[in-house]
C-alpha cells in the first residue's frame, strides 16, 4: 500500500457551496425535501380565526445514507437547502473554508488526527484508544509501542467518521477502514512511522520517561469467556476461554486464537449492544488473494451464495463484512478508566444478540421471557400492555439492522385535513344530518408507516384503513402491524408477505434482510403440547380469567431429561402479567391459564424448541449444553409449572361491579333464567356462550330443559366452559342436581353468523352481551340468520346501553391502572370494552330489534337490568325478547333448508351413561 492510492484532488480556489460538497460526496444519495411552514394569527375571537398573509417560510430535510438533518427556518427554498447541507457537513466533521473548500479536507484531517494520536498530549488521556497506546508499551521486542492500524480505525470515532466521509462503504467494511488509513501512510509526519507490510503505526522516538512511567501499571492476569463463531454454518458455535497475562497486550492473545502472528493481523468490528459495551467481533485479515474491498455489503444475495470464507452469522449480528472464523468477546478500554474492561460472553449472550434481530425476539427480551412470551396480536390499551411498546420495538428493530428511523405519519378524519371540496361535503353532510344545527365531528386517527434503508431505499410501507379515537393507539397499532408482518417474513418465508395494509419492495427487502433466512430458518419455536393435558390442582373457588382480563402468574420452565432423571430450570418469574386473548404468551400456556381459578397451580409438558432458543433463555449455559449433549435430545421436553396469583377484570366488569350489586353480569343471567323457567322450554342454545357462564347457571336452577348447547368462535373459551361443565356434571347425581331433567349438553366451535342445521328446532336462543363484539353489519346478519333459519320460539338478546356509560364511567374509582389517555375524553363517553365495535343507544337498539322482528314474523318486547325504564338514561344493559308469531309455530326449521354441519363439536355430555367426551 502506498500513497498512489490516495485520490488526486485538484486544489481549486473557487468556492464550493455546502450543497456542492455534499453532492460530490454522496451524489444522488443525498435527498433534499423542502416543506413550507404555514403560520396563522388569530384575532380576539377564536371562532373567527383568520389566516393572515405572511411571506412563506421554508424548512429542508436532508437525508444522507447515514443520517438525516433538518435545516433552520429560511425565507427561501435555496437557503433552506444550503442550511441543511451546512449542518450535515458539520456533523460529518467537515469544515469548509472560503479559501479551499475542496474534498481534500477529510484526507488532511485524517493525517492530522493520526499525528495527534501519537503526541505526548494524547497518551495520558482516559480514552478507549489511549488505553491501547499504553498497553502496546508493554509489548516485547520489535512490537513494543506499535499500534495496530485496525485498532486506530475502529476505536477512534473521529477517524472512523472521517473514513466514512471519504468512502461511505467504510461503514460496513472494517478492512476498508484500515486501508484508508494506510493510503495516507507516506503523508504522516516524520515523527510517526507506519509499517505498510505489518499494518501497524508507532512513534520513531520514544515517549519521554516522565510521561510513560506513571502510566505503565501492572495488570492482573484474567480469564474471559468468549464465543468462537466459525465461518462455516455447518460448524457449531462454541464457548471459548481467553487467558490474558499481566504483562502482555490482550489483542496478541486473541491473534493467537485466530491463528495469526500478532494483533496487527486482527480486524475489529464496531461495538455491539449497549453504548457502554466493548463487545465486538475479532477476526483475521483475509489473505491477499481473498481480499475484495469492492464487495457491496448490501448485496447479500451474492455474498451468501459465495464459496469464500464469509462469516454470515458474525456479519448478520454486526452489520459489517466479516470473513473467516471470528471471536465474540467483551474486552477493551473504556472512557475515564485506565483499566482493561472485560465481561463474559456466554452462549446466552450470543443467541440473545441473534433473536434481538427479529421483532418477536426484541419483545421476548424486553419481557425477559424467551420461552413464554409472544409478540401480542393487537395493541388494545396501554393499561394491559407489558414490555416495550410496538413503536419502541420497531425503532429498536431498525437500529439493530442499521436502517433509517421509521417514518410515522398520522392522519385524521378531520375535514380540515382534506381538500376544499371534501370540506364542503363533510360540512354539508353534518348540517343535513342534524337539521342545520352545528354538530361536533368525532376526530379519529390512523397512521401510515414507512421503512427505509440507510440509503433511503423504500423497504415497506404500511397504510392501515382503520381509524382510532386516540392518536397513540393509531401509531402503536400501525407499528404492531408492521412488526407482525416482518416477524413472519423474516422467520418463515424468504419472500416478504404483501398484505392488505402492508406492501414490500421485494428487491430492497432482499438487499437488507437476505441473511435472515439462513440464520433463522433452523430456529423452530413452534412448541407443541405433548399430550394436551393440563394438570390443574387446587380449589375451584373465586374468579377465573376471561378475554380482556389482566392475569398475573408465577411460572417456572424446566428442561427435563428423558426419563425424568434430571431437570434444570431455564426460565422463571415470580410475577408475570399478560392480557388474556391477545396472544401475548404461548397458546398452550394461555389455554391452561384460562381454565384455572386464582390460587390454583398447573403443569404441562411441551416438545423441545430448537437448541438456540433454549440457550438464549438459560443463564447457566455450560450446564445446559452438557445436558443437551450428554444424551440424545429426542426424549427431552420442557415442563411448565405455574400458579395463578391474581386477576384484574376488564374495565367493563370493574365499572359494573362498582355501581351494581349483584354485578350486572349476574343480573343478566338471572333475567334470562327467569324467562327460561317461565317458558317451559325443553331445549336451549346460547349463541356466543364464551366460557359458559349461562350454561353453568342453568345447572344450578330447576328447569324443564332437557338439552342445552353453546356456540362460540373461541376454542379457548369453549375449553374453559367444557372443563367447568364437566366438573359440575360429574360431581352431581340426579338426586341432588337441580336440573335433573337434563339429558344432553353440547359445545360447538363456529361463527354464529354461519348457518348450521343442528341449531334448528331449539325452543330458546340466548345471546347475552355478544353482538357488540361484531361489526354492526355482522350483528344484523346474525339476527337474520337466527330468526329466518334457526327460528327458536324465543330469542333473548342483550347489549350495553350507550347512554348509560356516562354514569358507569363516573362511578369507576380512579386508579393508576386506568389508561391516562382515556381520561382526556370528556365530551363523549368511551365504549365499556376496548373490543366493542359499537354500542347502541335505546333508540338504535329498538330500531334494530323492531325491524328484525317485522321481517321474520316475530314480536318483540324490551326490558333490561341495572337502572329503570322510567328513569333516564334507562337500563344499563338493554334486552330484547323475541317471540315467534302464532302462524309460524309449526315452522321449527324451514323445509327448504338442507342439512349443513359447519360447526365442530368440541365437547358433549349425555346423562344415559354419565360420560362426557371432548376434543379439548
């Protein structure tokens, strides 16, 4: 390497503007976006605010491959662009002068910086690089005082930034960083000597004794745990112990482990993990025949398919080109300390670095529950969310992959954000619907998200159509949509999945994420329950979870060796909270918890996931490795032991319990039971039976019912219902069971908006607090299907009265658990449950029920529980009781409808042999 490699830049005297310098360095990669700032003033009356005409102001956003900057506010677009360029140059460490503002400046600054590093002033400073300068003074022989160029390139941030300004590819290539410094070797002052062949730099004259003597201290001999990462993925990553002597240079020890002569042949990656960490990869400089500094790191298709020594695992974690075998170690010098810093790097550390590259892994780590938690399905409320929020996870994901920060753009349904013609239409519609009166428009929000590479290439865009009442909910749900899509695309498919709301740019996606598939394809985390049996012990008293409940459990996860001879705890938590029904934990764990009561314990076994997940969870990696390698792992399993500590019921139930005694839910059940007893019916089907609260209550009352059935779309809820019903029916004899006439109980899984001929001919149908969980058109479809096809003699439907919410919410005691965003909604009441798609007023419910009854020859009467029909605002829970007309009493099931079995039988019981069968 000699000076001829340095670019010959003409020393022009003509002035170059900041924008011109940026263009010379980045070309079309520098993107300027100028936006006009609109300002308005108001007179004394806010309702008559008028925009006063002022000269426009402009602001410019300049996006470079490595970062973006925002200009100052300027009166001209050109000035805004120049301002942004000037700020960017300052951030790059480039200081253009009026006499010679050429691109030669970074080279000059690079030489000046290297010269300063070997000055008497730098050595005593407490700097990560000065620690290396002091350590090499303990080296023996010809290497005494010689500093590896790779150390200067990687450990000095100013030199690193200057190299990146000269060639942006140096960001991802440690070898290129070293090369750029060597290209200036002949330009260094005479006091500094650079060895081009040996790749080190030293002072020609020794440091003065009075400076060196106080700085050279004897360090203790230490042993540090590290990880050896072979470049071949067929070879296993293995722990390694590095032993550093008291009188040597630690990089020389690492060089020996890598099979090279000394530290000058070792390259260092950027630091990995937290900012204060010194964890990085160390790898040997490739042989000259294998060097290819022109390799494009972003084009990972060619890299991963090459037959060279490219280390895909180390490169994936670091985001840099790493070749050959590598050592991952946390050792080095820190700011404000002269001592050698070191931490152990275990298999747990290594595998957690890898899972932090996928969204689900980031969430698992934020909850410290690798084998238990899952990325939730939806963001319902901040109250019940645990772990990092979706937006924070997405930002962390972008940082881990060295992408630009995600761009969030919120939009509202406000007419003031639409065109002038749209404003007129919205305003006219609002006035027309209100009879000419001014009606406040409920503002809702949605959020669009875009992900860009460092080079500002679009990777994906998410444009959800759903609106939310709160801006934060829109942002968090949009981020979660992107995370879920990325989670699936990175782990399960090489092709990104284009969904309705998310669109990928395939070419750019592959450039950035093509290594993910080769790393994660063997990481199977699809745990299967071994025998589908949950061993639950303890009294079945108190409360049990339902959808929306926030539960707290204590759990332990054990690795059980085949035969049960030994087991080792992998993961545990004394208090672990999660929301039921949101997919925040493993499906089998949630299915177990939903069948438990408070203070019960449970256990179940799961098949082993891939070894990587186990080691990411295990703190004592060495012991787990020995257990896994000592015997065949086919007979091993995971054992989950848990206790249900407490349950925080959904906000809806808390509000109702605060105002009503007995709770509104029990009053609804009592209302339905009274109508059942009066009807002398022999069969009943509960549509949307959930966990079977009505069916359980029927067992405690003397009725004429002989056959009862429940239908629900949630298998978890049905499993819970089956467990409780089975326990009750098995423990009662005909002599003491109130519902002695009962002969058959069935539970079906299916949608209540889908026809199944087995639902015909039931005397009574019930649907308590269910329809509000559907979209309104689906609620109307349900009513039509039940009354036109199933045609029960009586149908009982209950739903919340929206007008009563103001009383319920006023009675809800203030709690730190309440979502602070919800407390800002004062003008209109919120729904009682976050899962409610609508809540009807008395007028809306009456209109729906009367029209439904009229279409299908039913009569309908209205009632309710909680409150009074004579007092405003009526009942808290409004109920409609439909009765089939006299002329159609014989039409239990229309003759023109054939047999159709769309529902799946989940559980059934018959009194003839007192035996129940189930699929749960």
